[in-house]
């Protein structure tokens, strides 16, 4: 099957990859389009992460409504889960994607990373 990549990254990965009707979004961190990191709490950082996911989905021909699965990584789950969840709940339409949330140290000093998978109607 043909793979189509979207976005650009300084890391050796493709930010979004469409294979047939499935779109895979690599883990997104709170980087603005200019490459600068959003500072502040998990609320502000989650907003930017979801903005990044939404932009990549649009490039690949999808919307937040097409997302079927996410993985949320929080370095401090107990502190940040509730605030991240409030933003997440508002940004994804019903029915919400299935989700795994886990705590793990991230490679850069941010409060949240989210990856996503979407399925779109056939061409």
C-alpha cells in the first residue's frame, strides 16, 4: 500500500503518515509551528498538542472526529491528568476516541505528548 507523509520534523520520523484510509500521527509535543515550545502548565501545552494534531489531520484529509485511538503520555499523571482531560474532552467530539493514558519520562521538558490514529472514508 502507498504511504503518504505529511508535516516535517527535525527528528527521524514522519509527523503524519497516511496508509490507505488510516492516518497515523506521531507523538506530538507542544511545539508551535515556528518550532518554539509552549511554556506553562499542562492546559496550555495540551491545547498546542491538539492544535498540532488537528493541523496534521487536516493536511492528511481528516478531522478530530475521524480519530479512533490516542495515546497520551504525561510525565506527572497524578498532577496533570485532570487538566489534560478537561482540554481533551472539549477538543474531541463524541464519540471520543479510545485512549490509553500513561506516565513516562519524555525526551524533552514538556508536560504532555499525544499520538493519534484516524480512519477516514475511502477515496
